[in-house]
C-alpha cells in the first residue's frame, strides 16, 4: 500500500515483459544460477511427475505445488505439452538431522523442467524454487530457461517462537511452518516454557499445565501433529524447556523444584525473575529425568534446548542450604553452580538420546564440546565458542521483537567476510535462528512481526555470503511478501483489518498517508512504556502500534526515492514530482482527523498527524530550495531540524519511517 503510494509516479510504467526477460525474484537466491533466453510455456498447464523415488512426503509436496501453481495461473495443471519431471534418488534421513542433503539442481528448457535431488527434502526445496520462478505477462505464464545448482550455505536455518509469554494456536504455528518452507528454513525452535506459561501437556506432571498455563497449552496429540506437519515440510522441531531460570510456570504446580519456598504464581510481567530450580536436590533431577523422557517421545529431533539464559542467581544466594552445598562442592559462584546443573542435565538428555543446545550462558569452562551454543548476546560469543571447539548458531542480530528493519538483520552474517575463524572453526558455525519473543505479540499480530522480514534472514542463512545487495533484497522481498500472503499468512492484511477495527469503519483510506509512514517503536522503548503503564501478559494488544508492521515498504521506498533525487536535484524531475506528491498527501484531510478522533487508541496518534503536516511542508520547501539551487532563508535549516528532532520522539508507541531521508533533504539545502 505505502510503497505504491510513495513511488507511484516513478513506477507508473513497468517495462513490457516478454518471455525472453526473466525477472529474478527468487528468495533465497540460489548458490548458482545461469539464465538463457526463452522459457517453458505453462499457460496451458504442465504435468508434474516423479520418475524415480517417491514417498508420501514427496507426493504431498508435489500435490501442494500443483495446487499452488493452479491458484497462481488459473489453469488446471495436467499432463500436456509441457512437463516438470522430478528425480529424487531416495528418502531423506529417517529423522531429519544436521546432515540432511537439501541440495538440488533444476534445469529448464523450452520443453520441460527437470528437478534432480539426492533426497525428497532436496526435491522439496527445489519445488519451492520452481514456484518462485513462474513469470507472467498479459499473454500467459512461463518458466524461464534457467539452470540452477543449489545447496544451503548453513545447515541450521531456524525460527524460534516464544509460545509462553503469549500462546499461539496450532493453526498459527502451521501456517508459519508453511512460510518457513517457502523460504527454505529448516528448524522450528519451539520455546515451550518460561515464567509466563508452561505450554505443553505432561501426563506424568499434569500440574505443569494444570496450574502453569491458564489452560493455554498444546496437548501431546497437537504437539505430535505439529512435529509431523513440520517433518512433512522438511523442517525439524527443536523444543525448548527453559531451565533452571525462567522457570516460574514449573514451580507454580511443583514448588518442590524451586530454590525458594512457595507458593508461586504465574508471572504476568516481563523481564528477569528470581524463581529458579534447586540444583542441589536429587529430586530435581529425578523429576527432570522423567520429564525429558516423556518429551523425548514426542520430539524425535536429536536436539533438545534447555534454555539456560538469564538466571540471576538471587534465590541461590539467599538459600543457606544451597550456599552450603556450593561450599561443600567447591562451587565458587552461581555460574559454577549452574554449570554443575547443566552437567547433570546433560547426562539426563544423553540417557534419553538427546544432544543439548542452550543459550550463550551455558558456555562455561568444562562444558562438553558436543553442546550447541545459541548466541543471543553477540556475534563475538559465537566466534569465541567456535574457537574453543563448540558448534553454535547465531541469534544476536536476528531478534524480530527489536523491530529493526530487514536490512539490519540482512547485514548480520554468522561468519562475516572479515572473520578471523579458521575454516575448521568456521565450520562449527551451524547457522542461525530468527527469534520471535512474544511479550508484545499475539496470534493476530504475529505474522506481521515475523514476515516478511524473516525471509531476509532465511536468505542470509541459505545463500552465498556475496548475495548482499540491500536494494535487491528489498525488491525481491516485496514480491516474496505477496507470495507469503497467498500462502495464507496475514502479515499484510492484518494492518488494514486492525485499523478497521480501531476506527470502527471500513472507510479507512484517509488514515493511509499517516499509517504508511509509521512503524512500532523499538523493543526497549515499548518495554519501558509497558513497565511504567502496568502492562502484563493479560493486557490487550490492540493499540495503533499493534496494527502497524515493522519496516513497512515506506521505509526503504522513500529512502530510495530521496537518495536518487539527491544525486541530482536539478535534473531529477520525475523523483521531484513523486516526492512532491507524497509531501502533499501528508497534509491531513478532515476525514483523517475525524478517524483519528474515533477511538482513544487512534486519538493518541493525533500529534503524529500534525507532525506529518509539518514534515510535508518541510519536504516541499526543501524540494523548492534544492531544485532551484537557491540557499535557504536564514534560520530555516535550524527550524526544520528541530521539527525533525521533535518527530523522532515516540508518540503512541509509534515512530516515523521517513525521518532519516528527510534529514538528508534538509541538510542538502545550501
Ligand atoms: C534471551 O533472549 N534471553 C535468550
């Protein structure tokens, strides 16, 4: 919506497309791609067949691909002149693991497309590429004549969803898995317990959900359904049970696990809290042994995530019995005590056939080398671990809840070009995971917080490091975003639906000029506001900020337009006209003011409408100066920079997406 509005004048005349012109919108980009002119006409359907190995998973994947092709082209896909032949050599691993072969080749000629892969998983990755290749013009649909050899750069390309702070129903998880598969991600890291809720049924310990979940949890049947659903897409499911800290929801029903005396209640606030398991009692390990055994039956993946983050040690320091234990066992501090706990837990995991993965904090001296470390505090700790011999994955830089633009995540590389890791050390970096912490996320809004930005992270983890043009990423991301919506994700439609709900009318066009240039404030600003306004897990997330997507198209499109204009303000008339039209649209209409006054949540953003007028005026004045080459009137610049400074301040938990380019415009005036 906003992109078209901002750049409509520039993009008004798309180049005429013909079959010889392939527009590459692949996301992620393949490892190797060569393009010839011409293509395979699929306007009258295409037969898709498997000429070698097939199994249920691959048959289902082909059926689904056929359905999506039909949706896209409006044509029944059946055997005819054109054909897609899929040759898979054999099945993937019985339980998908790190060494799953996901590679494939795809060769398209004017007669047929041939997809070859060693495994059904590789064939499924190739099918996603095939679907993204479809080209169209007024005359029909075709597949371009390309030859692709593709394989992922990293083995572990994940998305973590925190289902504790806010619960996500099965349907949300499944559509998220669909989207992950579309961008070739292969690990769903399921954060199932935290202070705010215990989200999976234990039949051995029913009070975990009975007292720790408010009735919002996955039954074992549902968890198995999700594991099977993910497996059908070639996605591993790694469950996380965050211990020994972040464990309030466990001890509500089982206070004997805790280091302090109960009773405990489910935590309603956000942050780091004191409840922590008692690592000194054998009963704690007996409990965990049975629990891990029960979960190992539900989650076949080789890895189990034990959390391990943000234990503040307060209850350990306060408890004389635990202090005496530390003294007796020569454990000098709470970090050493947690390392002791982790060693015991590791034996339990091993007994049940699981390898351990934990957050940064598990990396302590003497940690066995087969524990995977997930870096959330910085890229440096990942490299430090790799140098010591640990495998690891990166999440620092991929925190979706921070509300950073896709470009920021895209620039974070688990093994950057200037790495000082040796090849052997670099090979220990398995990949990375986007993290969707859910303090301010609920089923209605989660898609717009995850997508489309996660597609940029997926590309960083799949494609060669040299695929790094931010402009090209955004060009392709805007297309991928539409494809994801077609798959059933609500990241685009949610904004308008939420605005309609807030305004109480279907006539919300007048809000668009403002909504298009606003996005949520960053995580820290929102957290500070939440703390000072009594926000809890029970608070509704139905403010304007919840309707707005992070990194909307306006951010990149407007920045791009301004920078092109500034290359030559006197000559770039088209960009000038587009900018002028945008600035004029920023003058709030009476209808906008009326809509903003229609509910308390929208009324909070009234100051933003007035600021938008000022920004529009500022923009038009800057254009006049720059296009004429005349110097600014005395005091003009200082006055306009003050307006920009003021507009930087959060209002209604929103921020403008356009201030940096506006500042560039003002600063360019003589
Ligand atoms: C974390 O963000 N505490 C892993």
